[in-house]
C-alpha cells in the first residue's frame, strides 16, 4: 500500500511539473495552433534591451508585461476563463459590454447615454445646434448640403433587456435634446434612432442582432437607401439607383453583426436570431448625378461602407472616423488611413458637395469630435455663436458634466493631489477652457 501511495504521489508530481512546462514548450516550439484573440486592445511590444533601460528598471518591467501577454497558450487560457465566466455567471469580458436579459449583449456606454447619465446640457447642445444652423446657411449659399444623421442606438431600441441594475428612471438624454433643437433650428436632420424604434417588430429581418452593438447590415442598408432619397430631395437631383436582387440568410452571423460576440473571445457560440444580407446591384447610371461626399462620424458609418454601395452613389466618398482617421474614397477601411490633421481642410471642404455628420447616442456628447467647430471657424473666422450670458450658462452645465464623468474626475483628482490645487478649481478651469476654446 505504501508503494502504491508513493507511486501516486510521484505520478501526480510529474504530471504537475509537466503541466507547468506546457506553456514554455508551446512558446518555444508551437505544438498547437491557437487562434488569436479578437477585439480592440493594446499588445505589449517586445522590449528592446539597452543600457539605460536596464539600469533604470524599465526593461524589466516591459519584459514582464511582454511575457505575461505572450506566454505559450495564453490565448487558450483567456478563452477558457471567458467561457467559464459566461457559463457560470453569464459574465462577458468585452470592454464596456455586458450580458443583458435573454442573451442580449449590450454596451454600457449606450445604456448610460439612453438613461441620460451623459447629458451634455441644454446650453451646450444649443450652442452646437446654432453652429450647425450657421454652417448650413453658408453651405446652402455654396450649393452644398449639410446633413446630421442621428444613428440608432441599441439601448434605445432594447431597454427591456437591460440588467436589473440599470432599471432606473430615465432622464433627458442627448438624442432627445439634439433632435428637438436641430428640428427647431431647421438643420437638415435624419433621426434614424426614432425611425428604427417606430419599425421595431415590423421589419422582415432584425435591425439589431443579439451579438452586435451596431445596426445590422440589413438595417444599415435600409438607412442608407433612405439617406440617398433624402439627399435627392434636398439637392433636387437624381442619384444613381441600386436595387436588392435577393437576400442571403446564412446560419452564422457575418461581420459586423457579431462584433460584441467576437470580442468576448469564448470557445462556443451564444444563441442568436438569424439575419439577412442584401445582395445589391446598381442600375444604369446614365444621366445620374454623383455628388462628392464627406462623412464624419463613428463606427456606425463603417457598417454602411461595408455594404459597398457608397462609392457607386457618390463621387469621392470620404470617411473621417471620429475626425481623426481619414479613409480615402478609393480604399477600403482595412487599408491604413491617414491622419485628418495631415490634410488640407479647406481644400477638402471646397471640393465636397455633401457633408454628413453621423453619430449614435453613445457619442453624441462629442458630436463631430471637433469637426463642427473647425468647419464653423473656416466659414466664420471672426464670429462667435454664444452671448456672454449663454457662455456662463454653458460653463455651469459643463462643470456638472465634468463631475458626472468618472474618467475626467479621476484625472482631475490625481492632478489635484500632485499639484495641491483644489479639485473645484480644476473643474472650473477645465469648464472655462472648454467654453473659451470652443465658443
């Protein structure tokens, strides 16, 4: 019996030691092919050894981070951990994403925006709307067209699937305020958020899938078709026509209709409702007009670009992603973009017939990401929109917005501790900076 016990102990010890060496062996020899992780995240680069880094300790820290992210089998272990958390706790590991009721995957930033937690304030939205009104006036004089496209939000569409911790009273939100003020000032606006909600349960195929944060390819095509008709009416012109010759309904979801699920990095699938993918054909373009177009916006426009019809309808269809990365009209989004700051802003504007600002509810507080201000200064270099009284009101709202922004406040608390400047003074300074530099 003693020998049997010793054998079991030795066998167990050898198995344990072997298991500990598996990651090293995988890293050195790559016995198994392991799929890379999906999603957006920073990968630690392999550190470069030099004398300075060695003696100041930075090389050791960088090497430790690199090893922690690159050891053999890490991606497998990450997926195993994510799968167990999903099975046991219905918890998903994708940044800013949560598992809602009935298997609905949702974005926390969309939920917070819908509930009014990110409300930018009436004065701030009024100031932005006034700028857009003035920009539209100038563009109309130049036979150009400005369009604000309020893209739909999944939180507005599916509030019934919120986890219980988000079941609270909804306040005034940015979408409601923007939609109201833009309409009041006569700014060309397509409110897809309200339109999609009105079609809920009435469309043949889903407008949102359980696994995606964006509108479906099917939904984005409906939106794009409506946008083209809107531009034709506004510009009194006839754009190239496209038609749907059929729909593909595969058993799996295609990108981007499964973008949240892919970022969860699990082994096995989650339940979902099948959706459709339109097969599109362009009709005869003879005698049609193809205006040049610039879209500035968030990732919702990328879904439209994935359909592949924008360059057939428009000439020089450019896309400025968050007003930072410029995707030229002749290149797909998989190509490296150039920096918007490297372009001649005035030259692009003068060559553009239609400007679309596309923003969904989760990013509306930063609509245009500086583009609106830049375009206003281009057209009205000596003019300001707000009176001193309006500026003071906006400053007060801006201070409240800062206090409700966890990331912003965290940075200010750190700065206050380092400098000894009172936190309230830093909040006031940042609020005034926003007003002075934007208005």
